[in-house]
C-alpha cells in the first residue's frame, strides 16, 4: 500500500467531511482514519453534552465520518449524520460532565448527569478514545501538528472488518499532543478501549439544570 509522508509523519488512511453547525454553513472535520474505527457508526437518535475543564490527549487525530442514527425506539427509522471524529491514544480529563435528555412517554423529559474526575490528582483516564462530535467549543493547543492530504486504503475496500465505510479524499491532521481547555461539546457517541472514571457520580432527574451546559 502506498502512503504519503508529510512533516515527518507517514499518512495512510484519512477522510474528511463537511460538518453543519448552527451558526455556520459548514465546518471541516479532519484527521487520521485508523483501522479500528474508519468512518461509519450506528448510534441511538440522541445527542449528549460533555464539558471538561481540561482534556490532555497523547496521539491525537481528527477525521470526518458518518454516523447512522436510529430515530425510533423500534430501530426501524434511521438517518445519516456527518461527524468530526476525534481520537486519542491516551487521554486524561479533569472535571468531566456528561448529560443526556430523554423524553419518556407519560412522564416527560428525564435528564441523566454523570460527573467524574473532579479531583486534579484523580482525573478520568481513557485509552484508545474516540468521540463522534457534532459541535465543539474549546481553547486548544497542539504540539507537533501535521496536516496532510487524505489517501484511501484501497486494500481494504469500501468498508473495514467492523463494517464502517471509509470516506475517500480530503485532508486530515494529527498531533503528538492536544490540550483542550473549557470544553463544551455535543456528541453522538463515545467509545474507548478502557475508561477509568475516578469519583464517579450519576444522577437522574427532571430538572433541566442537570444538563452540563
């Protein structure tokens, strides 16, 4: 398989997608498409909110993808949404909050709020972390960042072993480290090889103030 070298980094499989947002017509989702999660993922029809005081990631990459979103509880209706997938080989997160709003028949809105890593010496720790992001606001700092042209891995065909469709073309970026401060994001899915939640607190309730932001 041919690959391309840019800035000392060998780029193999990348994808890019235009991601709609509320205040702009589109924003670019970028990064390194790795074999474990290429570009397509099936999730429930609910987004969730995430905040963090500080996320430090080692081995950072971003790339565009498409999530298949199921819009009914029976799983018989679905649509595809573009996402910007952020991946980290290792990540530590301080003061993490996740919340999701669910409409329950005959009851109304119910909110689930999860908090962890509130102590500086006991952050949330994750390995092989992937976040399918719909919207992100943060102050960001990257170390040794590279941007390269996407090259599709033709040896794998249109989908990899997990059935996730690879998006060809575009451009991508990766960095040795990434630091995000004051994170506020909306996401469709989070997956990780391991996810250690120190000081985990989880609550359910009907108060809208339970959302992270």
